[in-house]
């Protein structure tokens, strides 16, 4: 029988993990990395399990292109996917604060071309009374 806490960590870390799980759990979209589960290892470490993106990231893809640039059609395709993913997240009240090529993950399977996926983490929810006044770094996810 356990008499103390199951995981020995700072309460702020547990609050952050809870916030991330709640934000990630509600996001289900083709262009957003999907949340799978949260768990505890046998050594009592917490972990998040997320969807696997098998294509690396956009920065790596750009590095392999002549002049570090994508062909216009490919750039348009990825931009469209980014806009769809961001629009979905914003409609869910979740804002990603770290959009850059190194954080934009790529995935493909036998039935679809290479697709762009937004990364997990660093999400926040704006509240109506502070919209337009907080910098992106000040946004917080509100527990629902």
C-alpha cells in the first residue's frame, strides 16, 4: 500500500503536465501531432506519448533543397496545411507559440503525400479579457 505521492516531483511540474495533457487531448486534426497517452514508467517517471511523424522536420527538408528553398507548389502545399492546422488550434482556443521550420514535423504514409504537422507543447489559451494585451509568452492554458 502506498502512503506517499506516487511521483516525487514539484507541484508546478505536475500542473504543467496536466495543462499540456488537457490541451493536447482536445486537439484531433490531420495537421496537428496527436496525443496518445500519459503514463508512469516503472522507475516512476512521467511521460507523454504522442503521434509519430516519420518525415523529420521542415528545416531538414529545406536544408536538402537547392538554395534552401522549396519549389513554389510544395511551399504552397505546406503553407496551406500550416494554416489549416493553426486555424483548427485557434478555434479550439489553443495557440502554439513556437512556429518555426525546426518545429514543423513531416509525415507520410502509403496513402498520402508528405504532410506538415504542428508540434505539441507550448500551447496556451487566451481569456477574453486579456486578448490583444498579452505577449505570446504570457499566454496560459486554462484547465477545463
